[in-house]
C-alpha cells in the first residue's frame, strides 16, 4: 500500500522516514536536537478498561524508546462506540494511559476522539534525542550479537484470554510485561557499540528481526533455546493456543526463514507471535554485550538475553 508513497528524500532534515520501516520518524531541529514522532492505537486486547489504557500507552511510547529517544509529550487518540460504552469505562481507559505517562513525566496534552464501531485507544508520542545518538533499525554490523529485552508470549496469552481460559496469575504476568516501559533505550542510545535498535511488536520476533536484517543487508542466526518466553505462554503454546496474526506473520516471512527439520509447531508460532508492547531488540558488538545486559538488569528487565548473532550474507534468519 505504501509502494508509491514519496519517502521524503527532498527533506534533508528528515533523518528517518518511511525508507527503512523504522519505529518512528526523526526530524533534525538543529545540531543538538532531533524530534522523534510516532503514533499507535488499537482495539482492546484485555477486558479491563484501565489495563487496556496502560497497555496501549506503553505500546505507543515504546517506539520512542526504540529510537533511543526520551519521550516528552503525548496526545491521546480515542475511538468510542457512542451509546454502547459506559462513560466510566472510557474514563478508565484514559486514566490508564494517563498514569503510564505520568509515571515518566510525560503530559498527555490533548488529542482527538471519534465515534467508532469498537473502542480504540492509543497515543501520538513525541521524543527528543541528539541526532548523532539516533538508533535506527538498519545499521547493524556483521558480527553483532542480538539481545532481546522482554520475553515472548503476549499474543498467545491474549488468545487464551479471549477464550476465557487465562488464569489470573498468567494474566498478571502478561500485564506486567505489556506495561513495562522500554526505558533502557535511552541509555542504549549513548553506547557506541550499540549499532541498531528496534522493538518487537505486531510482526513477532521473526518479522522484526527480518526488517533489521534486510535494512542492514545481513543474515541472522537465532538460538531458540536462548529466546526468553513467558512461562505461562510456553505452556499455552504447547497446548495449541495461537493467534491468527501469528499465521499471517509466518506467511509473510517464511521464504526468508530456515527452521530445524521436524520442529514442533508451537515453537514456530512463538517466534511469529505478535507482541503488544514487546521488548527491545538490540544489535551490538560482542564487547558491548555485558554493558547492554547490565542496562536491562538495572532497569528491571529480568528476561533480557543474548539470543543470536548477525553475519554477512543473504538477509534471512536461520534458527537452531
């Protein structure tokens, strides 16, 4: 759909636009400041309005962190089925988004609302960064190590929730992961050894890793046993839970992925599981790995792990 869309090459201060399928747009204001802008919104993935607001806000802010920037301002995007959704439920959605932003000192300074067939909520998020510190998703180098900041499995758990079969403890595990802000991106932006950065969201780990590979013109090797997976999600995936989006993700990337022969189907579905407010995916040189993992640990990301490597070659992912 975007094939014929101009990508902004006539704007020299547009440092990041459509050309690399990156997480946000970046526009240079001056030699020391660049504006990072993104937007994201979606329909509820949980029943609780307040939790929905929190997840949607964290998800939108994630793209700012994925560029290495610090968010400073947001606008709310709200769709309400008029006459069908109680006013108190709408207030709870907005309160959830507000509380996530308030926690990091980001005001939601306005926004826009429309009548929609189902509830929608999200943010326009703005951030600031030094132009030289912008972390794109297409600057990885051969020999880089891949680090994933959060465990996978949000989509699988959401599929179980829709069927009324997600236990309370598992729901809390899913919620804790989804509302955890990807704040390590700010510190990672100052590390020279960090070459590329993105976040894992709707296209799953394989989809976003392939974007990084194609942009950087590199191949990747992924060690499945090192990929962190939420414990409840692993059990649910083994039991056959998955989303329709997981299959669509696999269809879009299967020609560039090599899986081990005879692999259990659930493993492949985990790798294409769509993540709402998923983790940062970092490409850094081997010497920087301990420092990157220390940043994640310091900020409470217990699942952060090195999961693979990048090498020269065809943009594809080999999983072992």
